[in-house]
C-alpha cells in the first residue's frame, strides 16, 4: 500500500501551502480585528480581488472542475492536501469555485445548464448557494416539506429554507424540493436552479452565527422556475445532494486536520518558551501528553481521510467512511484547539490570536452538514443492521 501523494499532487499541496503562508496568513491580523469589532469575518474588497488575482495566476482555480469547462479535474485525494493547507488559516478565502456545489452541478447538468451555470461558475464569474435544511428538517433531509409542483412547462415552489450561506449574494441557488410526496427521498426529491431576483424567492432574515459567520432564512412563495432549470432527473435529486454533502464533509475533515496541525505547531513552539513555577511548560507531563495525543490523532485522521478520498476516487461506496471522518476529524480538532488555548492560558482566550476563531469554526462544523451524533448513528445503524 502506498501512502504517498503522487508527485504532481504533492507539488500542488506545497504550492497551496506557500499561498497560505505568503498571502492568507498576513491578512489574519485584519480579520481578527474586524471580527473583534463586530464587523464580521469577511475580507475587504481589495483584499479579495488581490487573492483572486494571485490564486488565478498560480493556477489554483477550478482544481477539481471538469476539463471540458476549463477545470483541471483533480481527484479527491489531491484536494485533501489542498484543503488541509487552507484549513491552517483563519483568513476566509475559498479557491474558486466552491467544490461541493461544483461537484453536484457537474454530475447533473445538461448541455444548456452546463453553458448557463457550470461554465461561468468554474470561471469564477458567479456565486452559488444551496438550500437543503428547513426549520423542521435540519439533520434529516428526508423530512423535507418544501414542495415543487408542475404548472405547464414550469415548476412552482413553496416552502421554507434555513441556514443558507450566501443566499442574499448568490447569483443562483440550488434548491431541493419534494416533487412526489409518496416517494419522498426515495424517488420523490428534486433539485432546481433558482436565479437571484426570481419572484417568490424571498430572503427573510440574516442570521448572525458564531465566529462572525452569517446564514439566511428563505421563503419560497409561488416561486416559478422554468422547466429547463430542473437540475438532473425529476425525483432523483437525493443522490446528487448526497454527493454534494459528501464533498463538503471530506473538505471539513481536511480543514480540521489543518487547524489541528497548526494548533499543535503553536503548542510546540510556545511550550518550551513559557515557564511556570521554574520549569518550561514543555517539561510538564500534561503538556507532553497533550502533544503526543494530538500528534497521534492528527495522524489517524489524516490517514482515514486520505483512505476515504481514495475509495471515492475508486468509485467505491464510502458513505460510512464519510460519516466516520466527519465525526472523528471535527471532534479531534476541537479538542486539540481547546488544549492549545489552555496551553496559552489567558492569551489563549484573547481575540488577538487565531485560536478562538478556529475553535468557533470547529464548533459550527460539529453541527452543520450533519451533527456528530447523527454521523455516529449512521455508522452504528449500518453496522448493527438497523434500517431506522
């Protein structure tokens, strides 16, 4: 068994690491200051433009996008290295385009949708969002109530969505809705492309989240969508949605590894310098055990995540592994970052250090795209042979 990345994928990982170090980390002080002042987590427009210019020049756009729309079509194993490096910084920047929606689009678009939606998305010309969760159906998409009904050549959608990132800014939203109540998730769920400004697509409220993040609640009120904007096959939206969710969960595991590794590096740099009661912290058994445990668990999470990515690239059913790594990696990183904050003492509690934003991000990651408890339940249910 070969656990080494292919040379070209290792070189890409190194390139992203330099981009993070040279371009993203220098912006962290400004990010921390804005968040501390209650101004959110975003970048200044000129900062974002510069990052776009640099990353595009470096060839970091469309890494996992299909080649026929200008992408590089990299496998999942290559993207693990990319996202681990991106996870090391708190600067909120995504290499265009965002992989989860990209992969869902790539798996479902027809020729007309490819030209109208996928290609501009890959070129970084548009922003997308996705509407899955509902006020009464968060961790269980099968409980979705939003309904799409045929009306001539169009579809009319009614319902409510919540926890949508970028809903107010997105050029289009991939919207999940029930098209056959009898079949539900097993043949009765479909996806639609809803453009910004479509009548009946109403952003109800902006929801501030911890760590300066923001989501939105949306109401669909007789929202009319042209028939050609049905994404994929009618009633077969559940599997592409799971592809999208699986891609995000894989990303989250890689981000968690990156955050945990940075937190461990910070402990290892600080502990020998800080003395308490006459001895460096590095001589304290508690710190030593935290370091050893963190290194071991990061190593385990990294191997698990690469294994899962490789299986997906091989076309294997990896749903259990996806749930395993999503739960394990986020919980692992949460504990490592928490112990880094403990190691730094009062300084670890300040908003002058990145640790508090890493902790806040991990706290949300333990919930979104499926809470830890739901993923553990999925694994146990399958191993025990339970259907419900």
